[in-house]
C-alpha cells in the first residue's frame, strides 16, 4: 500500500513558477513509477508527466514539455514537479500517482494504482 500526499500548490501570476511535491509512504517507493496528472474544472483528468523508478526516463504531455520538469529523490520518498512559465490554462487540481508494475506506459495512459488527494494550482492572468 502506498499513500501519496501532495503539497506546494497555490496562486501564482502568469509567467510565474511553482514546485509541487509528493511525499510517498512505503519502503518500496524507489521501485515505483511516479506521475503527475491534473484536472481542470469541467474537464477530464489528464496526464502531465511521469518518471521511471530510476529517474532515467521521463515523459511529458506536449502541453507542458519544455516548461515542466519531473524529478524524484528516492532517499526522501518524494517526487517533484517544477512548473515554470505557468499560464492560466495550467489552472487545475494536480494529482500525484504511483504504480508498482514498473511500466511507464501504465502511468502515461492514466492507469496508475495509487493516487494522491490533489493540490490546487491557480494561475491568474
């Protein structure tokens, strides 16, 4: 069982930056593929970024490529999402996700086993 707790959300002006953190419980964090998703009001939840267990591979949605960076610190059981050049369309609840199958594709396609409760990110114009 893995529990995920996100933090770092808030209100920021367009062009600004935020760093989200996701703290995970469990001794096997280092073996989990981790990801970030978001859900804007009235829209379906969408994939944002994913990172392999070793941090050797990352994958991003086209909408955030070049602006967002996912990283992880296995010693701290934490995954991060650095978000730069934020735009109003980035406004959403951001969710952390984890999957223990080792498949990056499982997370990228929206099928991770574990989800956090979400943290709100609001970007004002």
